[in-house]
C-alpha cells in the first residue's frame, strides 16, 4: 500500500513540475518543443543517477524507488509527448525539425542516462554522511 501512495504522490509532484516547464517554455505546434526535450533529458539523467546510486543501497525502501521512479519521473517525463511533437511538426511541414528533435531526444536521453548512471555509481561508493555540523556541512 505504501508503494501505491508513493507513486500517487510522486505522480502529482511530477505532473506539477512538468506543467511548470510547459508554462515556462511554451511553443507552437510547428516550433521546436524545448520544454518537452528539457524534461525528458533531465528525467533521463536523474533516473540514471538514482538507479546508479540510490537504488544500489540496500537500505533504500522499494516504496521510495516506486515513488521517485514510476511516480515522480514517470509523470515528469513522457514518450507520448515526444511522439506527439514529432507528428505535429511533421504535419506542419517541418519533417527535418521533427527528425532532429527525435534524434536529440533519443541520443541525448541515452547519453544523459549513462552519465547519470556513472555519476550515481561514483557517488554510491562513498558512505552516506551520518553526522551534520551546525553549519550544515557533513563531516
């Protein structure tokens, strides 16, 4: 039950963040969809980082993985928005822009997911801090 609640809450937060990006970076149907590209590339990196680091810790509960992965990042990123943008761009006569966008989405997503996995793995090798000073710096 805890995992379902975590996915629900994560989904609400991820959807709100996604809407914020779309409002901050609006675009017409025949223009390059920077907001969709940004959220999907950021999401690929963050999920790679989480899988490479936090997920490797035996102390990380499954409900946290579900809430952050499927919930938050699953609702923040979306392949359907990528494909919708490709269809809209192609329909508007911008096939070259659609191809560029799809290529950057796929290749960029793979590169950033790999970078996130690498960074997460490097950070996971260091022990988690257990003591914090009054200044907020870890010992």
